[in-house]
C-alpha cells in the first residue's frame, strides 16, 4: 500500500523539495504551510504523480494545528511519515541586542510548533505501532556560533526532542530520525535577515547545498528497511567544515 507523508513548511525550501521528491517516489502527501496560494501551485504540479491534500495553518498556532489535522479526510488520515520541517531563523544578533519578537518566533515555530504537530500525529502511530518521524535539525543544533544564540538553542532543542521521542516511542516500533543540514541555499537567509542585503553574501563564493540535496537524503532515510533507523544525519556542503569554517573563493 502507498504510504502517506505529512510535511510541514511545504511551501518552500527543504519542505517543498521533499514534497517533489516524495511525489516522484509515489508517496501520498499532506502538505502543510501558511501560504495557501503556494500550496495550491505545488498541488497542481504534483497531482499527476500522487494524491495531494493541503492543510493551510501556522504550526505555532496550537488550536489551528489540532483543528487542521483533525480535519483530514479518511483517504489522508493515516500518516505513515511525519516530516517536521517548518522552521526558520529570525535575526542574527548578539544576545545583548537580540529582539524578543525574534526569539518568540523561533521558539514558537521551531520548537513548540514541532511539538504541537507531533502531539497531533503521534497517537495514531502509537495505536498502529508503526510510523516514522523525521525532524529537520541543523548543524546549529550541534554547535553554537557567534550571534546564533537563540536559533542554535531552538535547533539544539529539536535534537533533544528527537532523542526523547526515540526513547519514548521505542516500545511502539516508531522510527525517529533527525536530518541536520549546514548551509542550504533556500530563502532561509532572506527570512533571517528580513530581506536585508546580508542574505546575498551567505551563499556566495562556494557551492552551498540545495534543497533537493536534502530532500534526496530525507527520502533515503525514509526508504531504509524496517529494521534500519538513521538516528541523526549531519550534512554539510563540501566547502563547509563547521558552522564558522567555509572555504570561499572569489
Ligand atoms: C541552517 C544552518 O549555519 O545557517 O540551519 O545555522 S546555519
């Protein structure tokens, strides 16, 4: 039987690329995001390949999360794979200058949003004693870099939650994995710098990872045999050695 995956943050970047990769592999899709017009465009594109259902909500809105997932029609209710991808960086400031609004946004979306969506999906997985949750972490979840403070904290939290899920869901035969990318060229930096010109420099002078590179890795993680669980996968572009060491050529 075809599997169904629910992907949060499916309107751009890694989430969107994963939707395309999964559709190519014949996985049914529940695509979640805040921008309905973008979701509809993706649905139109992918419907020749697989079945697609859209859920238009903000992961940081607790009530909206539960209402949306509760509204799933029967054909899409059975979620085999949950991709907790929605997340963003807001600002890159020293801790003494950071904005409370930016901190709220990162903790609300990256951490609490992931928890709300997981809370809404996990009961059906524990009941069936099967399922796979993949949390999109970051190299920022492994090391803290200058001015990364709260973003790095939110991604450290994602990796801690991943480990906690794996332990607590172990009796239920549920796989829990983290995929932790370094520099991926998406609109991530545009969002971080709020459209500012600093975003243009982030991926200049070297070949950054592309969203598709990560989507292919996510498909690899979900397509392993039943007895294989990739617990945590850290991936950098070749030019990047860690959060602060990137070989650039101009
Ligand atoms: C994205 C990677 O290095 O910009 O999570 O924090 S980084």
